[in-house]
């Protein structure tokens, strides 16, 4: 065996060992929360004023789940039981396709774990995964403020996704709410239809009962067909914060010009959501969470050679493994090394008057607090990390 071949095999082994891939967030449970979590969280925010921006707030590993925010964004697209995305391009009419897009949008809503947050991606961090013919690529295109970009293409179904996400978390005394700025774009290329979709906000409540909920209004628009939808994620009415279902979603589909409602949407995104025809009164199932986001498969590393050093599973590999092993001191040390390295690179760029530019996207500051991201390549290539359909 030649020296070069031996070296290549050693590099593959190192890459595979460095990459830590964890189960996706699904309805079947998640990572266990730490004991006395509410008290620990209050201690973190003891010196933080209500209304403060928590964008630069650093969490100790005890409060981190073993994966990056980029991986969480990506899981909403490539980790799915029933393929709601491909249905969007198969509808026989614009209305049928729009209904499929609404169902797919709901499927990207995944359970949040109270008291645990993913790692804040470092500048230039990437996450690249394939599921069948769908290839997904994410990049952290800005660190201050944090802006994540996503590009996904499926050449078989002629579908393209472009996201630009900028979460802005704020502390409100007894809760933390992350406003998710930016848009999701879904393009049905062969049909010439483009859909623009908002994201709900993430609310972490400490009192009166701790919990993590998706809240707020989501708007879905297709200018090409003149159709629009409004969804409202909210907690059902309850007494003093106790009881009620925190995963309620209600809304309607209507014509943009006339505002005439066509369908009424009602249900819970963690179980079933129904669709009622306003004219006929007929009710059907729009979305079934158990079929969509339960028993999800964990991504696997298929091609160690193709793994980029900026891949989330590599960047945070040691920290993630330490968290999984509950080796908190090791996790602290590994996380500090990453953060200090990033601060050093930032100081070096500043001293040289260098401006960092993303590798896979262009980033445009539209106005205060709003950004746009556009992919540099037409198609996303096959990834070294895959999920079996």
C-alpha cells in the first residue's frame, strides 16, 4: 500500500471521527434537560435587563444541544418522514400546489427543547446534506449580526429553496423571544411559481410554567397565482398559564386581490391540521405531524473525502461529543478554543482592514435589521452527508 493511499485513508478516518451527527429534533422525544434548569436559567439572566438584545449572549455547554443552529435549520428541510416538499410541484392546479406549500411550511416547524439551544454558528461555517435528489447547503454568512443562508435544489422535481435567517433574541424578564427575521423562498422552476414564507418566533417562557413555543403570524404569498395564506401560531387560552395546547395553528387561504377566503386552517402542528372548504364545508387533513416528523432518520457520513473543514458536524464535533458524554469541563474547554480562535481571526481581519465575504452566497443589507442572501451557484452538489429517504 502506497504512502499517499495510507495518508488519504488516515485523513478519512480523522474526518469521520471528527464529525458528530446527532438525531434530528422530532415528535419522538429529544435531549434531556439538565436538573434544576429553571433556576439555572434565571441565574444566567440575573444581570440582564428586560428588553436586552441577547444576540451576543454566550451559553455554557450545559445549556447547549449537541448541534449547530445550521443543522437545526437544515433538519427542517432534509429530515422528513413523508415528503411534503415534492408534493408542491405535483399539484394539478395553482390552488392545489399552494395548499401543498402551506402543508410543507408547517412541516418545517419542529419541537423546541426548553432550556437547550443549538450552538451559534461561527463565521463561514457550512452544513451540506443530501436526501435522495434534494441537496441542501447552509452557510453562516454573518456573525454579528447572526445571519444564516440556505440553498437547496432538487433537479428531479425542479424545486429550489433560498432562505435568509436572522434571529434576534430578547430577554423580557420571565421569557426570551427570538424574532426570526428574513424570508424563505420556494421556487417551482418548471411552473414559474415562487412562494415567499415567513417564520414564526420562538418563545421560551420561564414563568408561570416553563416551556418553549412557536408563536406569531406567518404569511405565505405567491404573486404568480395571486394566492395568499395567513397562519397564526399561538398558545390556546388557559388559566394562569396552566393547561391549553401550546402548538395550535390557525389560519386561512385566500385570494390576494379580493381577500376572499377559500379555505380555513385549524389544528395543532404537532398532531393534525385540517383544511375546511369555505364554500362546500368539506373538511380534509392538510398536515399529519406523525407521518411527517416522527421517527426521523439520523444523517450519516457517506463520503469522508468530501467533508469540508467548515462543516458544522466537524466544527462542533468535539464539543458535541463531550456534551453527549456529559463531560462538561471538556465541553467548556473545546467551546472556548473555538470562540477564541474566532476572536483572533476577527482581530487579524480588522488589523489588515480585510472584509470577510461568504463562499457560497452574496449578502446584502437591505435596511436596518433586514438582510438578503443569494446563492452563487445555480445548483447545490451532492453532499458527503446523506439522509436515507
